[in-house]
C-alpha cells in the first residue's frame, strides 16, 4: 500500500507519495518536500511530518530527512540523488550517512544473492 505525506497550504491541499520524495528539509519556518519533479513548500515543522515517514527515510541532520532508496552516491561529504540533485553535509553527518547507505546497499546485494539461490 502506497503511503503519502499531506501538504496543506493556503493555495492548495495535496498528498505526495513517499516513493517520489527525494528529501525533506526544514528551511526556517517553511518545509521543503523535494520530489523528482518539483519542490513543495509549506509552513510546517519537520517533526510533524516525521510520523508519516517509513523505514526508507534517514535523518542525517536535525532538519533533514533523506530517502535512502533515491540516493545514487554518498561521497566527498555530498549526497547525490537519482536526478543529480546534491546536498552537502558536514563530516560527522557524512560518516553516519555513509554507514547507513552502505548497510542499505549490502542488504540489496544480500537480497539479490538469496533470490539467485532460490531461483536455482
């Protein structure tokens, strides 16, 4: 079942699929929900959105959640997403993010190996 984040502004109300979200970032009083195609801005606290997120979202910084499934690389203190959007992060956050992403990739590798064994 697909899950969503509700976004309510003065101009519109909508729901955004979690599977489309690259990252969510608090920018002062506004929240930026960045998808593959566009950025949605609303006046909301990131803590209020956290309850809608699932295991694919990681919290490397106090005001940032990233979708691990949408990352293509973590290097040189940058997170690069599928659409080549890059976020620069500090050294300690980079180390933590790299560890989580490596664990995610190892899990994907292990799953593919188990799938090959079961197909044989």
